[in-house]
């Protein structure tokens, strides 16, 4: 059964004046519970690793670079917002606004952001090692220094080293 929509102060619909706006400003289905590795942190971008178990998705850190293999851990579908336990996380998937506090960076307004090599948001396009490749995925655009318009683009570009 899907988790009830949870109010988070750091995610608001575009045009919401402040954090006292009603729940109607939040799109149902954008947030979902997921099982995740203990090493996954708030602000990490994730991909789905397989089928859901008991209605809960299994996710892991997105990795655009996989030297020597054809299996990059992409595309990213969202970002970890919070962790209720070491292996239970809340993911924001789809279009919406995410605070730089969650991402752990100060953003450059109007800049595109990508999934970085460490699974975190990056303003730099991933550049592969000579022996490998990197998948480039735009995940959003900075509205200002503190807000990223999250809009994961599933058109990936494969760059060879």
C-alpha cells in the first residue's frame, strides 16, 4: 500500500507562497518509500534496482560511471529526502523543487545539474576514465542558490573515455 503523503518543509510546489500552504500543493505519487542500502545518504540520487518487494521499491545510489562494464547504475529517478532507518528511505521522484539543504550544495542560478560520480548532484558533466564510459543525465535546473527544479531527464548520453 502506498505511503501517505508526508509534508516536508523543504519541498514545495512551484508557486507555493510559503510552508503554510495546504497539502493540495503537493502532487500525490511523487514521494515513495523505498528499501535502500545503509550507505545511502540524504541527497543521493537513486535508481530502481529491481522489482518491488511487498509494494516497496528497491533502490541504490545512481552511478553514471562504470569502467569495464556495460551496467551503469542509471537512470536516476529521484533523490533521497530522508531516512527513517538505515535501510528505509523516502524518495522524491519526478518533477518538483528540492532544497539545496537536502542536496548539500549551494546552487548556481539557471545552471543545469547532473548526476555526479558519487551519486550526488553536480554542476559538471561526468567525464569518463580512458578505459570506461559515463552516462550523462540532466536532473534539474537551479532556480536560485537554494532551490533545484528537479526534472530528471531519461534521455541519457553515453560518453566514452
